């Protein structure tokens, strides 16, 4: 699975480590909302910390003034939902189809390479999950900002530590 190292881990620890790894200026309030009855997940811990850290950095970059960064963890028995939301400028509609294209960036040279969202896409897909982005740039339509939503299975099908995965038998 694309070099991912799956192991049993704790979703809120992933959230906490991602926030600890990102520099959040004082002008931005951070909210963590957890509505999980069970925090146990089967994921590549390090890669998921990186995904959330990149999304949080994008959120912070989108809020040059005051703002709120909200990270939400939710889910049920089978799936988990992670949301990274900001109250920033929003993403213009014409840019939405470009977000997962490597090297698409609106940031100054040196500030961004345009690899955060493409890498997040690859990692989430590697966990058999989905990533979607909702955004509003028009204050006339409501509060501006962006929410990135990740849904993933809590566990992968083949997760027994020492199980050998045989996709098909060599027939004769
Ligand atoms: N939360 C957000 N609010 C507004 N724009 C965003 C947000 N997230 C992403 N974008 C837009 O999408 C572009 C691509 O994001 P992506 O994370 O892939 O690359 P980057 O942040 O520019 O660079 P890198 O992540 O490699 O440092 C950004 O340059 C920005 O224009
Ligand atoms: Mg980025």
C-alpha cells in the first residue's frame, strides 16, 4: 500500500502531534473538537500527522488576520472523519479543480511548493479514504473560509501483523 506503515494507533494523538508540529501565531485561535467514543485506529501514524500538519498550515496561511482553526475528529464503529476548518479567505472556485495537482500553489516562491494537498490525497487514498474540500470566498454568501474533510476506514481489511496477504493463488 504505497509504502505506508500501518499500525494500531490513537487518532487524538495524531491530531495533537500535528498541532504541536505547526507554528500557530497568537492571532489565531485553535479549537479541537472530538466526538469519538473510540480513538483506536489502524493507520500510518507519521504520515497522518504530516497530512494534518500540512492542512493546518494551509489554514493558518489563509488567515492573515485574526481567525479560528478548528480540527474535528468524529466517526463511528467503521469510519473516522477528520475536518480541518479555517475562517480565512477561502479558495476561488476556479482553483478548486487544481488543488490536488502537484506544484499548484498561490504562495510566493519559497513559501509553498504546492505539494501539501497532492501528498495528502495520496496518503488518504492509501488508507482507502476520501478527501474533499468545501470553501467560500464570498462574504455575501456567508462566513468565508475552507473546510477540508477526510473520511477513512477505522481499520484496513488486512491488518493482522503477521498475516500474509494473498490476492490470488497462482493457478495451473
Ligand atoms: N485552507 C486554505 N485556504 C485557502 N487556500 C488554500 C487552503 N488550502 C490550500 N489552499 C490553496 O491551495 C494551494 C495548494 O495547497 P498545497 O498545500 O497543495 O500547496 P502550498 O500550501 O501552496 O505549498 P506546500 O503545501 O507544498 O508548502 C495553496 O497555494 C492555496 O492557494
Ligand atoms: Mg500547503
